[in-house]
C-alpha cells in the first residue's frame, strides 16, 4: 500500500507504449487450468506440437525435444490432441510455482 | 487590439488555425455545426490547410483523432450531447494512450426528451474518461482555453487530452467581440508539437499495449498522477498566457470573494450572469461573491478549500442532474469542504437551457439567506 502523494510520476516511462518487437501481453500462463506435460521417453521428435501451438509457447531444445514455456502456455490442449504418440498429458494445474 | 464579432464555434475555428492543427476529424451535430462550416469554408478557400475528415459517426471521429495524434500530428475535434456520448468509449483510449488531443464540446441536454439547448450532463458524463475538462464563460475564453489546452496537454508532466466546454447556443451561436491573438505570438507561446510516440511503419511501435493485473493498475495510477500534475501546469500556463496576451487565467476564478459571507459556486457561461447578481447584491451592501470553477477535472480541491475557508453560506449551482442523487458538482464541492462549518446547498438550474437570469440568482440568494440547514433545490 502506498499513499497517493508518494506515487512517483514516471513521465514518458509511465505510458503504455513500447517497441513493437518487445510488446507482449505478459504472463498469460496464469489463465491455465490444465497444463500440458511432455513425457520425453515416448516422444518421437515429430514437432507437431511445436507446429500447432497457437501461442508459440513451444520451442525445440538442442536435443530436438519440445519444451513448453509455462509463462505463455494457456493450456488449450491442442499439442496433446495432435501428438501422434499421445505423450503429452494434460494435468490439472494448481499453479503452485506462482 | 482589434476585436472581431464571432460566436463560440468560430472562436474555436480561429484557435484551430492559430495552433497549427493539422487534422480535424468531424461529424456535425447541433449546436456545434458552425465550427465545421467555418473550417470547411477555410479549407476550400485555402485559409487553413489541415486535413478535414468527414466521417460516418462520432465513434469513428474519435478513433481517427486517436490514430492521427498517435502518428504525431496535432489533432482537434468538436462535438456535443449524444455525439460526445457516442465517442465515450474511445475517449478512454485517448487518455490511456496519453495522447494530447484537444476537443470542443458545445454542451446540450441529453435525450430523451430531446432538446437542442444547453446543460452540462453531456460533458460531466466524461468525468472519469481521464481527460482534462475545462469550462469557459465566454467566447474569448473558448479561443484562449484551446490555445492553453494544447500547451498543458502536450507537457511531459501531463500528456492527457483536453475537453473544452462551451454552452450550446448561449456561446456556440451567440456573437460577441473576440480578440484574435497574433499568429506569431501564439506560435512562440505554443511551439511545434513533439509527440511522445510516433506510429511509423519504419520503426514499429505498439501503443496501448496489454497490461494485466498490477501493470494495469500502475498505468492507471500514472494517469491519475498526470491529472494531479495538471493542476500546477494549468496555473503556470494561465499566468504565462496572461503575460503575453493580457488575459490572465487561474484554475478557479474568485470574484469579490475576499470578504464574502455568501458565495455562489458556478461553472460555465452562467457565471457571467451570477457576476451581475453579485454586483447587484453588493450595491445593497450584502457580502456576496462568486467562485467559478474553470476546470472540473482535475478538480481544484485545495484551491476551493482556500477560497471558501471563511464563507458562511455556499450555494452550488448545478446545471446538471445525476438522477438518484442530485447535482453533480455539489457532492464534490461539499467533500472538498469536509470539516468546514459553512452551510452548503445545491441548486439545480437551467436544465435543457431553461432560462436563468439575474432574477434566478437573486431568488437563490433570498432563499438560502433564510435557511438554517443544507438543502437541495430545483428551480423549476
């Protein structure tokens, strides 16, 4: 809590404007109810999950396995649905890490 | 200095020309039409060379104003009544993106029942939109306030849009002598516009980004701080304007309040009639004064407290109505004066342009002089 008088005016820095390349909406992962978990032992590195993710939340690591960015992933479940070997499991997310 | 006879709409058009405004998106509505007619005529005659955009409705007008200001171009627009309400949604975008647009509102009562005449419900509906809201008492002030508003709005300490109100018909269609300031002097007072953000395809920027939770609250607090900063800026700019053009402005106007026991608190053009009432009562040795609020947002709370610290009776004149409570300015003045022992009463007058004259205010004085308790009155 802060007294009104003590809030600092930040001038131009207090304007909701930024370079278009950096502009992002923040941690949308907090909206998630179900969380995709990849079990790598069955993964065949086909990259279908990476291709279908509507939020670019999946990247491929140097060993070729998909990795999920849980700060962005909203838990839509598309990756789990398109996985040909059904190795992406949707588990209820309790957001314990937040 | 030479004076020209003109109405409020034309005074605003002159201000647009003097401020070197480059874009005016517009949609006509009585009683603001003459502003558009004047600018359209000038555009055809080559007397003003900005972009004059005819759009399909006020929602688009405000959207175009946001877009052009975001491209770094000085923008102006004008509307009234239902038109201003139709802009309402985008007005929050303009202030949230901190774009210093200036707009004129020729106030007119809201429908239904439909009227063309003035009251302040349209402009006061914009209370929380984050815009600076100015009231003017005559056509000269319309011209002067628009010039000042650009300087205030574009200041880094403020960066918020401004809404300038004049009374529909009473100012917008009534001709008065107005002094048009020298163009070069205005250019010196109001330098070229330096935008904080420019939308340019070569250097892509994102304005009005998503901000969830805490970030949202942070930006809103910055907007509020900017409004508070404007109080100081309005006073500074008003003083500077006075030095250059000879007409000084403050955030409030005190008229014979120094030793006054009874003070009227007003906004807008009816203040000039109240001044007549004050003079009349002063001749009868009554200690009466007037406090005119020049801005409604930011609300000059401390200035009101100081100006009214010794008053015994305060009559707040509300040319508006919030159904279910009463006047809109009344609760704000009363809350600013919390702890003050003065009697504060509310008078709802002149809705939909109902005639208010010297008699109205003398009646208010007589009624309230006898009162022992705060009351709410309607001058039906």
